[in-house]
């Protein structure tokens, strides 16, 4: 299993490849706010663990294992953002909160959160009831 740091790199590499068609060391460094030498070290480790294939000065490609993991990690991130939005977390906190929790939940927990998100997407009346429970909303009853 990849470490949380490895997951961040795999997720970012997958995302870059999906949007740009490629991921360079400099792109990854910019996106993760790290030094390019740190990216090179991690990319070499991910190559050793068969998540990607890296050739110095030529770039990198994700292996099927890396692509599968990257897709799942990106989906996990989006799912957690949806979940936090549904339960009424302030949008300005969502990204930071997801970054704080995503590596600490089991895949079973992620799947159950997915069930909750799907339930509320399929039951707008239940979602409306949940939103009405928001304690930050002013009480309109008199």
C-alpha cells in the first residue's frame, strides 16, 4: 500500500495526465509546492513500486497499477468534497478538510460515505431536511 505522501503524488500525477496529457517533474513540484528534487526522489520510489515508469530526462507514465490507483484516489477526493458539501461544511474549508482526512479513512469507510452521498443525491427531500438542521442558519420560527 502506498504511503499518504505517495498517494498525494499518484493523485496529482494522475490528475495532471488527465488534464494536460502529461506530467513533468516541474509540473508536479508546482502543484504540490515541493522542490523538484523531492519530486524526482518520489518518482523514483513510485517507479520502484511499479506505479509508474520513469526515465530520467524523458518523463514518466503511469502503469496500469498507477492509473487504477490514481483514478481511485481522485474519486476519493471528489467524493469527500461532495460529502462535506452535503453535510454543510463551509466551502472555504472543504479542500483543506479533505486533505486532512483523506489518508486516514479506510476504503470501507470511503465506500460507506459514497453510499451516504448517493442516498442524498437520490433523495432530495432527505437532503432538504438535513440542510434545515444546519445550526448556522438563523432561526426563522417565531
